[in-house]
C-alpha cells in the first residue's frame, strides 16, 4: 500500500524531499550564524529579498507538484497550458540571478564610493579606514552574488524536474489515449465485419 501511495504522489513527494532537505540545510547554516554574517555584510539587504523570493516560489512549485500528482492519481488529462504556469518559476530564477548581479554592482559602488575620497597615502590610519570601507562593499557584492546564484540554481532544479514530470505524464496520457482509440477502432471494425457476415 505504501508503494502505491508513493507511486501516486511521487511528483509531490520528490519535491517535498528536496524542500525538506533545503530546510535542513538552511537550519544547519543558521546554527553557524551564517544569516547574521550575511545580514551584517550585505549593506543592501538584497540577499534577504532573494531568499524571500526563493521561499515563495519554492512553495508555488510544491503546489504545482501537488496538482500534477492529483492529476496523475485521478488519471486525468493534463493541460499543456500547465507548462506556461511553470514559466513563473523560470522567471523567478532569473530574477534571483538579476538581483544578485544588482547586489554585485551595488557592492562595487559602495566599495568605490567613499573609499578613495578621504585617502591619504602617507597616513596608515587613513589607508586602514579606506580598506575597511572597501571590504564592506566587497562583502556586499560577493554575498548577494552568491545568494542569487544558489537560489537561481535551486529554483531551476525544482522547475526542471516539475516540467520533466509533466512532459512524461502528457506523453503517457497520449499513449493511453491512442491505445483507447485503436481499441475503439478495432471494435468498430469487428462490428462492421460481423454485420457484413450476417448480411451475407
């Protein structure tokens, strides 16, 4: 019975396993204070916008996986228009990447903005201060890029698998439909042959 439940809901359960793995990884990262490090290093806070978008779109992917699992369970035809809904996920993954790049540019602007204006090469304290300002901008650039890239890749993985399951299911339903049509055609042919033989 467990195997039949798994086979009926395998699309959703695959997504659920992936999502729970991500939650566990995020929890472990939280125990080593990574979120606090990113919060302090990212002056723009774009990393948290990317993470919020990632979480929302991942839940959307789970909802779509549940719907597709129900279609498979009930043996219903899937609409090809479902694929257009999945474009939301692909678009969101590109937004994550773009936000990461915006964070990169913002970080470089922060790095270069005030770092050299008050720089006095002969004063070691002034050089240290400029390097400190540069490191703040550089950390913003690197953290937002890293978060944007990771979230983009993870969203693409989720929606790639979802689209793959949808394509497989549509092909399966087409084969079933074709077999049903062949069976109906064979029945009609048999009935026609029977009626002809009765007339003769």
